[in-house]
């Protein structure tokens, strides 16, 4: 029969070794912490072997090892606390601590100064201490005290909330662990009571668990990993114990082989589960990063729109003044212009007009993007809009030798829309028809068409210009899209007008589209809106 104390101690050894691995896997920065947790496991193992030892030598050796390994817990705890709070330890300090620890371990293991001997009374194993016991006991308690004070100091200066939560876990966990373990393994032994030595690691393992939880903060404590690791760990333990239950050499070899096989397959199982979970976590992290990046992009996009809007407004005012004065110059308000001067001033005028259009286009895009496009809906006679636009572009058409033809079959029918915005839509279409053709006829037609029960007004504008290829037609209404032919024919233009026109047409309950037999064969643009029936 296996001693239950040994079983508990072995279980604790496995458990804390697992905690140490979790913390280390989560972040290499947790090395100091993992060492501390790991030392708890080593101590627990030493105690298990101490209880298992049968010979005098074994009792004494493992008895001393219990103290040697226990002292390491104190040293590693202090180191962890210092690194947690100050991020690093002074290298001189580190060397001093290291040297003292080696010295201490030497005293514990090889001299009778601390442990003179071990006695056995029934099931209880106890210590007969040496002369220097108090010195070493105090020395090693100092580490705990120092670590604890360092943590308290760190907590006092910490403002970050999640770090404060970690401090909370560490300090509370340390208090619980120290009270439990020191009562069974320090205080009781001072009174010569040794029957609870084996329970010490329970308190310390609890301490290590609370700290690991605080440090790792639930994230890697994935249920699936935990379940697999506990399962595999138990399996290993069972098959490990099983090795020693044999009746013949064959059985021993068989048990050993079984254990090795469990070791191997358990390892594979654990690896695959961990891989799966880490991949999932990585994916979650990536998604999160993507979401943050997306938010940032949206923010930048908004800033850009605001900037474009602001810059356009600022540019438009002086340009409008320039256009006004040039117009007055051309009209002779400041005296007649000489024949030579007229031509360049006209060029300045048309450039100013083109520039104002560009700026208006930009402003429209930024309005669409910032959602600040407002409509003033009213019934509007569509033919009036077309006439106004025709009037505005006639000079331009004359200069390009284009003749404009308007056939109105929609009489005085109205649509429900924003007049100024609809004006811009029609203007865009007609302006393009003139811009992208070199002379020739431009036919504008207005008629009513039936769409189910409803009646629509359909405007068409046909030109004999550069035409549009099949592939380009669906793209024209996208932002900043221009066909190659358009770029060659007209270097200026941002490819925004139709994008804006589409948005306005749709917001006003209508639609816009283009047709063309192909490049060089002219094109026809259509806009369609429901007729306003007055209801
Ligand atoms: P822009 O005229 O500034 O380039 P638009 O958005 O008004 O921008 O037009 C987008 C594109 O659609 C033009 O660049 C051109 O390729 C094409 N397009 C528009 N109207 C015509 C037309 N009447 N004939 C041929 N192509 C046209």
C-alpha cells in the first residue's frame, strides 16, 4: 500500500510543475515566477521521497533535502517579488544571493548544523535539529518577509488597475500560503510536532495556484488544456506507480514499456490540444488587432474627409472672388478689354470655373463620406431643371461646336426632390457630354415611362463622343474612376461627378445609368425619378 501522504505529495509535485509550465509558456518574462513555483514542486517531491525513504541514510539525506529545497522556495519567492516590482535585480545582489544560497544548501545537506538526524515514531518522521538551527531558520524567513515587503511597496506605488489586481492576488495568496505552510512546517516543528510536515506543500501549492492565476489571469487557463493536462498527468502518475507493482522481470519490462508509451502518447495528445487552443487564441488576437486597425482607419478616413472639406471651403471663397472679377473684366466693367487681352482673360476665366467645379466635386465627396449631405425635398418641375442647365452650358457647348437639342415629352411633370442637387446631377451629365465629345449633336430627351403601377420621368442625354467600353460602364459611378479614353481626351477631372450623381439620384428615389455601343461610338446617360403626383 502506498502511503497516502506520498500520493498527495506526488500529485502536488505534478500540479505545481504544470503551473510553472503554464506561467512560463504564457510569457518568458515569468521565468522568475516559474522558478519559484517549480521550487515548490521540487520541495514537495523531496518530502515524498523523505516519507518513502526506508534506510537511515535515505531518511537523513531526504530529510535534509527537504530543508535545502524548502530554502530555495524562499529565495526564488524573493527574486520573483523583486523582479515583479522593480523589473530587475541588481546584479551584485543577485550574485550575493546566489552565493549565500549555495552556502545554505551546502549546510543543509552536508552538515549536521541544521538537521542532525531524523527520528521515526510510528508513522511520524521528525527532525533532531543541530545547533545553528535558529540562525538558518531566521535567515530563510527573512527572504519571505523581504519579498512580502517588496510587494507591499510595489502595490503602494502602482496605479495601473490590472497590475493592482495582480498585486492583490499575489499578496493575498502569499499571506494564505505562508500562514498555512509555516504553521505545519516551521511553527509546529519548533514545538517538536512533526505529524503535519506532509501537509505543508498543500498550503504552498494553494499559494502557487493563486499567484499563477493572478499572474496569468485566466487567459491561458483554457478549460480544454486544463482537462487534457489533468487527464494526461493522472495517466502518467498511474502508470508510473504501476511500474513498481510487478511479480516478474517480464512484468516489470512490460510495465516500463507501458509507462513509456503513455508518456509518449500523452505528450502527443497534450501537444495537439495546446496547438489547437493556441491557434484559436492567435486567431482571436488577430481578429482583435484587425478590428482595432479598422477602427483606426475609419478614424483616419474621417479626419481626411474633414481635412478635404475644410481645405475645399477655404479654396472656394477666393476662387469665387477671382471668377467674379474676371467676369466683370470680360463684361467691360473696368473699361473695354483690348483684343489681345481678351483671349488670355477668357482662358483664366475657364480655368477658374474648372477649378471651382473640381473643388465642388471634392466637397460633395467629403459630404457623402461624412454623411453630411442634406436635402431640401420639394416638388420640382424636371423640365425646368434641364432648361436651366442647358442655359448654363450653352456657352461652353458653343465653344466646342456642339449643338444641344432638347425634346421634352414630359411636359411640366414634377418629381419630389432637392432642386439644387438635381440640378447638379443634370449638370454633370450634360457637362460630361460636352466634355467628352468634340462637336456634334447632343440630344437631351425627357419623357414619362411606366414602371408597374407607377410613372417615372426618364431623362436621356446622348452624345457622339469618345464612348465607353463594356468593361468600364459598371465602374464609372465609383469614386475616382475615369476611363483611359477620358484621361486622354480630358486631363482634368477627378472621376467624382458621376459618383456624386448616383448618390443624389438614389437618395431622391431615382437611379442613373449609362449605355454605350463601345469606345468611339458615343454614349447615352439616363436618370429616372418617380413622378410626383401631389399626394
Ligand atoms: P470626370 O468627368 O471628372 O472624370 P465623372 O464622374 O463625371 O468624372 O465621370 C467619370 C468617368 O465617366 C469619366 O472619367 C469618363 O471616363 C466617363 N464618362 C462620363 N461621361 C461620359 C461621356 N459622356 N462619354 C464618355 N465617357 C464618359
